[in-house]
């Protein structure tokens, strides 16, 4: 069977020297722009406590301290701690890749706590509105993962499988298609699930659609409901998608549970505890306006 061979240039425009405009950077930019536009709209309607004119600055700060810093430190702790112990400077080598979505969640939550206290906003209001936009950022990010040929899926013989030359350490421009086909025939490379696209569709666009629907419901108007619902939805989606994704560092817990599934399960438990703590699981809290 002639499988699709990944052959996409991750660089959109070459600039000066090593500088280049990459699809990965554009994906992050698109996610942040989408968040800014949605949050400005909700701020204008009085649904988001951050003033409309301050939304852009809010997103820039959240992107750096929450997404990037939290995501990088999370990756080092959850997936690359051995590398960090061997070389502490590993934490700064972001050009080698390595961002953790679970670490990003922790970073964003800590940032929102700080920002809410500093500016006298409701943490739950900030979290609920951010949760409704986060999935778009994940969707664009996973699409960029596919363009880069990273975080590929498990081996499969499905007709839509993709061959990633990156599996053999090859990158765009370092191979020709006939040679890759021969490596597939020899068993050096394996057709794999394009799990990045699965994750973009499910963890990204599908969860985003659910969040927009929840936002219109009575449940979604409870303080904290959207933020916690998003964490639950994402965690279940991530657990499901991990069955198609090649496990990070081929590491498992309990023999068959991937790190992504384990951390997502912990997220579900923690989120349910938070939902009970703030009272949104109680029926008599429908009209209660808790400010945290």
C-alpha cells in the first residue's frame, strides 16, 4: 500500500541566518489572536472582568508565564527530569523541543491566581473565560506538530496512515521519497496514525464546540463550571487520544498506562475535588455567585 509520506517544510519563510518564520510559531500566534478576539468580545458584553483594552496585555503575560514557562518546566519535570539531572542547562534548551500541556495547565492556573489577586478580579471568572478559548490554541498547536512531523502516532496499517521520516532522524530536505519507500519496505520506518490531527480535531475543535455550547447553558453560568468542565473534557479526550499516539519516551505506568493518560487521570481527580470544593456539584448552587 502506498502510504502518504510526510514531506512538509516546517519553515514558511527564511529570514536572516538561522532566523525563520515557522509554522509552529504561526500556530501559537493564531491561538493567541483567537483568544484575544473572543475575550475582547466577552469583555465588551460584560462577561469577562478584564477590561477590553487590557485583554491583549493579559494574553501576552499569560502566554509567557503560563503557557511557555509552565509548559517548559512541566516537560522537564514530567518527561525530561533525567536529562535535567544530567545537565541542568537542559531546561533552557527550548530549541530542542519539549512542552507539556499538563505543565502548561499548571502554569496558567498559577498565573490566573496571581493576576486575579493583583487586579482584584474573580479567579473563577478569568478561568471560565480562558477555558472557553484554550482549545483553539491546542488545535492550532497540534496542527503545527503534524507540520513539524513530531509527536506522531503508533504504528498501524490503516489506509490513512502516514510515514514520518523523522522517526529515522531525517528532516525535510534530507531525503527523497523513493528512499523512504524503500525504508518502509525494509521495516526501518513504519506507517503511523497521524495522531496530531486526531488530537487537533478532538482535544481542540471538538472540545471547543462543547465549551461554546456549555457557555449557553444554565450549568455553564455557574462560577467555575466552565473552567472545571474544560479540564474534565480535555482529560478524557487526551486519555482517548493516547491510544493512538506513540507514548512519550516509550514510558508507561502500571505496564500499559501512558504518562499522558496517568497525568490526565490525576487531572480528573483533582478537578472533581475542586468542583466539590467550590460547590458547583451541588444542586442548590445554581444561583450562587461564589467569588474566588
